[in-house]
C-alpha cells in the first residue's frame, strides 16, 4: 500500500514526507521544551512552545493566536518553501546541464589563433602530436579536435598515446565535422589553421569533401584560416580542392604512401630521412630572409651559411625553385629555403665555409641497369605502385607479384607484361599465410622486396599481423640462403614498427604517416606550401641517398661544407648523411640532418649523403605534394649501397 501510494503522484509523496517530518520534529520539539528548566509551567504554554519550535524548524513561521492566524502562517511557510525549493531546483538543474554539456564537449571554444583538427583517424595522433610539439599555431600552443566521439574519450586517448602533461592545452569537442553548427563549436573563423583528416570509412573521401563544404558554408564570404586536407584516392582530389577554396591544400594519401614505398625499396633508410625532415624534432625546412644576399649566386650563398643546408629559393611571386642551376642569382625579395635546427635569422658570413677541394671525388659516369623486384601482397594501392614503377624503372626491369588468386580475377587486376622496353610484370599465385608460400623463392634474384599490407576490412585480423608474418618468413628464407635483399613493409599501425623483425636492410613505411607529417608542417608553416609542393612533386626536386664516395674520397677527413660544395657542382644540395657504422641494426639509424658546414669526419666508403636533387618530369604531368619518385638509381649507386649493407 505504501509503495502504491508513493507511485500515485508528487502530492502523495509530499504528504508522506510531511507526515514523516511531523513524526520526527514534533516529538523532538516536545522533548526539548519539557527538558528546558526555563520552560513555562502550564500545559498550554508548553504546547505553544512546542508549536513555535516545530514551526521554526520546518520554516512555517511562529505566529500564535487564533487558529486561523496559525493556519495562514503555515500556508505562507509552505509557499515560501515551495518557492525556495523551485529556485534551488532550477539552479541545480541548470548547473547540472551545463556541467554535462561541458563534459560532453558541446561548449563553444573561445580561443583565437588556435589550430583546429577536424575528424578522427589513424592520422590524428601524429598530426596533434606534431602541432603540439611545434607550439600549436603562432606559438599559442592550443590545439582543438572536433570529432563525432565522446570528448572525454578523445582527450584520454590523445594524452595517453602522446604522453601529454596537464600543461599542454588540448581541447576536444564532440560533434560531426560535416555539420556547420558543430563546426561553430571550435570557432574556425578565429583559428590560425584548420586540418581536415582523411576519413577511414568506405566513403571517407566524400566525407572529407562534405566537411570542406560545411566549413565553407560556416565561414561564408570571410577569407578564413588556411585549410589543409587529405583524401585517399586521386579521383576525389579535384572536388576536395574546389571545396577547400583557393587558399586550401589537399594531399593524396595513397599516392604519398605508394611513392614512399617505391623510394624506400630502392634506397633503404629514405623513409626515416623523410620522417626526420618533416617532424618538429631536430632539423626541418625553414624560410630565411637574406636581403644582403641579393646579387649573389645561390651556391655562394649556400656556403656562406654553414649553420644551415640551403636547398633553394622562394621567389617573390611565390614560386619555389629547388636545387637551382649553378650561377643562379638571388634576386631582391627572395627568401632562402634551407634545412636548419631553428628558424632564427643570423647575419650572412663574410667568408665561405672551409672547403677542401683536394678531398672531393672526381666526377664519373655510372652505368645503368634494369632492376628486379618482388611484390608480396595486394591492396588498393598496388595498381598505383605498379604504375609508378612502370614510369620510373630502367627498360627491361621485372616485377614478380606473389598474391592470392583473387588478385588477377577480381576488380583489380595485375598489369600484364609491358615487354623489354618497359616493366615486365608476372603474377604468381600464392597464399602468404602459409609458411611454404616463399619456399621456392630465390631472394638472390631480387634487388628489393616490397610487402604490402592488406586493406582493413573491419574483421578481427589486423592487417599488420599478416605483414609481420610475411616478414618473419622472409627473414627465415634469407637466413637459409644467406641472401638478404632490401625489404620494405607497409604498415597501418605506427605501434607495429617497434615489433618489425630487425634486419640490416629492413625498413617499414607506416601508411599515412608521411601525409600526417605533411599536414602538420603545412598547417604550422603555410608559407612553405609551395616548397613542399615542389620538393614532393614528381616534376620537382627529390630526396635521395647517394654513396659518400660520389662527393668525397673514402678515408679522407673533410668538412661537411666540402660535401655541400661537391653536391652543388652536381646540381644537388646536401642536407645530411648516414654513417655506415650505424647502419647495421636498422637503416634508420645513424642519420644526421644539417650537421653544420664546419662538422668534420673521416668519410667511409659505406657512408651515404642525403641530397635534394632535381627529379625528372613525369610523363603526362605530375601530382602535387607527393614524394618525388626519381628514375631507377644508377648501377654504381646500387652496387655501392649493397656493398655498404
């Protein structure tokens, strides 16, 4: 009966509450009066004292006299109690809703000049980590992330993965980046830069275009901050560029990953050089104003700044010229593009860095030869990889593909033989999950091996697990035959790199990592957009690791300025080196960017020089902001690299 009464209405609940209060308050008040030595002697006076004590306790007033006056006093007390309770309830509900909204990440960001990251994908940890390492945008150090996830979960994941402290200003907001109302929460109109991450869903590129359109709808006719976005496939890039507007930059993740795989397969350790160049720890690209250098040749200017490694010029019209031809003059207003440890401008030296011409190696021609490569696995980037090889390898080169039978019969087909004048492709059916799939493969026949990770289909098996299994089998075959060609593996999780089976010529390329680093660099330094487009363009400059004996005599002690001068003679710009003695554990070890022109060492035959060199024009035009793929390395270079390994 009691339970049914409570379930009837609020009035019944209040009635039971009143009875309960009276049952406690009245007896206790009577006990207080009867135990008071100063209490009245008569019963009526004592009952009146009990009434006053009970009324004061329950805030009903203490009016005495006629019963009507006492009832009116009770009514006023109840009304006052109702009003106060209502006010307390409203305030409590409002504060509770506000706190809940804050915890859900639905409040508007009040920052100015902050960095805004839209979306959540595998790139978010690299992008946010690099932006925080660079001090946010404009030195403010505030990074805001908007995604359709719980804000507390996002912040916990980012702080845990990146090891952020409480002093780092990271703001997460919950909402769909495709919704203009949700975009308003992160105040993009007041931001210093906006980064749109590629989406991992089946229609991820369409979602990126929609986010850019929503951002444009929110900003309206206002110019807005610089926008940097990334899509996976080339067919959506033009639409994304239209949606981003004239001030936007759009990268293509599949092409960046594919071309990095090709470059790393030819030159182990190049992916580590790119990561070192593009992250914000150590040396990276900077722009320097050098008004006093107007009229000087570029090669003369490069040797007068020994603390940096010059790679080109940014003209006054915004055009980047990398590895200028010898004798190219610096014009008034040109800015120097150089690799340096910081962006502080220093006065131009009046004298050149020490160059020992007697230690320079004499120029010589290297013979050219076709290459033979092995491709293990297949995914949506594989056709692009084959096409990239076809355009850049020496005539007569060969590519053997080992993949499942569905590769040649499903929607994506392996390109067939191109004849002796191009790339000959041969498909071999094999299950890479089986230990005997590589038993008959003679690794001695191949210059390099590329292991592709499977596309993630959302199943319980992670793509990297299959890739690691293939690498283990390759290591077993190499140990049995005594032959270990250069191996590069494609990974989708950056945490998998730490467990890659170690080898002297084994490298790993994390899918999308280079794109994420480029996103962070362009977002932090929009002025370098033209430089990156030229540096990572198939029509512009390219990074390469060349044997040190191309520039200096082996066994001779010489400064790095001597290496820089020798590279300038060849139309290249030296920006670092990799020591041979440190190449044994992994190709990424021993790499040093911008050592300084005065740095001296004895150059060994196995040392390698990291240079920026002019890349050949790609047939049919190139694609902006993708690692430049140079033609097949010369036979002498490959032989020297194999001897070094």
